[in-house]
């Protein structure tokens, strides 16, 4: 479904790239399902922006608001 929607966006809507989150329902970017999506994007020569979603360690940071200074950069590093 995600591959079909990406194809529709690129071919029908004229998008030039896509944005995905750093994980999908807890699945990391090296998960087989996610890899199929990334391979389809590569075949179509579609640039991808990976945006941090679930902030790493979020449950430990609510009082100090470190989610954006520590959590999201950590999530981005984990996705890499």
C-alpha cells in the first residue's frame, strides 16, 4: 500500500521526493517490509527525507523537555 501511494504521488501528483519517519509502528528502517519500500523508491530514483518520529528515551524526558535536543537527534542516529 505504501509503495502504491508513493508511486501515485510521484507519477500522478508530480511530487519529487518523499518523507518517511525514522520508524514505522516500531519497525526500524532495516525491517524487511521497510526495505521493500526503500528499494522501490531507489528504483524510481526518489529522494527520501527521514524525519525522527518516536523520540528515543522520550519516557524519561518529559520534565526537562529534552525531546527535541536529545531525543529526536538520537532517534535520527538510530535510524541511520
